[in-house]
C-alpha cells in the first residue's frame, strides 16, 4: 500500500514538473533526475510567494523584493527567504541585500544586478561563529521589461511588472545531463530556423544568387549563441567589484544547462547595460553618423533581410523580436551575412574555404560593428607570414590585445556603463578589451567544444 502511494505521488510530481517542459523523468542518471526534481520543486514552491516593490513617500520605487529557495543537502525541506535589494543597483558595486525572513542566514553577492544574472551565495549560521554554505536552487524576481525601466513611478511599474522564477546557472544547479539536453534542444531549434530560411528562400547578400540556408549552417548559430551568453568575466576570471575571480571554463556548458531548465524563458528577456537583448543580444540604439541617422542594428537588419519574394519577414517590434528565439536567430544569420558582404571580397572566399576562420571577421563585426572588423582585416593583411590558408587563430587573436585599435575617449567610455568591466584604463582613455575575449570564445567553441581544455588566453588586458 505504501509503495503504491509513493509511486502515485511520484507520478503526480513528475506530471507537475513536466508542465513547464522540464521532463526530469527522462534524464538517465538518478543523480540528474534527483537534482532536476529538487530544482523543479523549489520553482513550484516559489510560485506562490508574493513580492513587493518598495517606494518612498513620493511614490518613487527605491527597492524591490526577491525570494531565494535554499535547498539543503539530502532530504531537507526547501527554505524560502525574502530579500530587499536596490531597484537600480550600481553596476560597479556589490549588492548588500536586506534579509526580510531567515535571520539565521547571511548572503554574499557574487555578480549581476537583475534577474538573468543576479547570483548570491547563502550561508547558514550554525553557532560559535561558524557557518555552512547552503545551495540556492532557484529564485523569484520582479521583472520589469527593459522598455519600462526608466520610470521610477510605483503605479507605472506595477502595471508592467511580471514576476518570474529564474536562476542563472551555478555549480550547485549544474549537471552534465542538463548540458547535453540543452545542447540537443538548441541544435534542434537552430535546425528549425534553417528549415524556415530554406523554405522562404531568403537570399544571401554576401553571395548573390545563393540562399542563406545554402551558405551557412545551424551549428554557427549554436556557437554564436553560446559566445553571446558566456560571460567573459566568469569564463576568464576577470576582476569583479575590485576582487579577483575564479575562472569558470565550464561557463559555456552552463549556458546550455540553463536552457534545459528554463526552456523558452532562458535568456528571453535578458538585456545588457547597452540594451543588447535576447538570446543573440541584438541592439537597436539609433545614432547620428556622418552619413545621417543610423536607426539601430535590429531595424537595419529587419529592413534589409527579405525572403525570396522580396518581403520583409522579421518582427517589426524590437522587444518582441529579440524575445522570440526563432525571429532573433534568423535576424542573427542575416546580420553576419550582411557584415560578411561589407568586408573585402577575398574574406568571402576565405569563408568558403574555411568557415570557422573566414566567418571570424563577420563575427567581430556582429559584436563591435563593421569598422573594427575592417581594421582587423587590414592588420591581418600586414602581419608577416600570415595567410588565409594557414590556421589564422593566433594571428587574429594577436591583433586584439592592448595595442589594438579599440581605444575609447573618456566621453565615449562614460556612455558605455554596461561594458565597464571590460574596459582597461590606458593613459587618458580606455581600451575596449571585449572584442578580444569575444573572438577568443568563438575560436575556443570550435576548437575545444563547449568548455573543454581551456585555450591559451591572449593578453586582452
């Protein structure tokens, strides 16, 4: 009787877990299933927790509540604690949370300011000045869509808030099976993207007369996704909040594990400080240039990317378009095709001979714009002994060091708060080292898979 009851309860729990698309019961190892079930149980427990925005006397929001689900080792019950954190924390400072419940716990801020990146470590005081770390297996946040974040008015923010359960991947919630399932999901989804590009006969700008689906392939999108989402601060152990960090070579595997646990919500509404949004981190920031108004990357791509009948097909709305992984992925292919079309003709020939190396300059342009990519090509052409027929990895990385061409003035630097940790003080200006780490991740993902033996890191600082 007891055995039958346990089986029935287990089946009910599995059905509940599977509702959000996380099918824990399909995992092979007992360890993976148990961890998955624990995480799903914590997510279900958090679902009913109410969170508040805290305002001052004028009605301006100054703090927001979040909730953490602590999962002790073994069969201990999930413990929920609420915290208060600044509504708009400063990107270069640690967050010191106020614990609303669970005074026997203390928290240490690890990184991040908002839902998709915010990470804490929790410690349980056990007396005599001692404490033990307790894994955090899920959390709940008040999510404000980026287009509404400028307001501090409580009434406005209450109208647009969405409460979400989400936790960026950590060593406590990671399992190799999660990585494998997430990678499988991403590859399946990107194959679907290319099927649509093929059916719609979307032409290539870089290779006239041929379609995008003929020239490019799904694995390129898989690599682009992971290098966009693998935080270089974590990957290479760069200093954060003035403190040294431990490198996390497994961060690329974490990205896919997170995709497994959170499905379509994974990275869906993630926006960086410079408003690069979604799985493929598109921006759409208009800027005046010598040629007139540049309307933004996403708008420009949307207008130039057309199907075989000459019709635009990408979502007109930037926020909706970047939140839709299929739309965002198609836009990504269109963008690096357009960047490749803008580079010198022999780069396209290089791509046909060597897709990994040949696409590298277009990937640089995807991240930093066409100017740096063309500068990179010019520098490559001047390197003695370099040729496209040889492995170009070292040569390309060599030009993205502190002597590169990505120097920024103080004024420009101040407009880029989201990239502050990738800027290196260099005389009276700042050096943007992001392209160096970005292109390094590109080659690393091809050579070592996702987080295998760490490749040699060039002097990006």
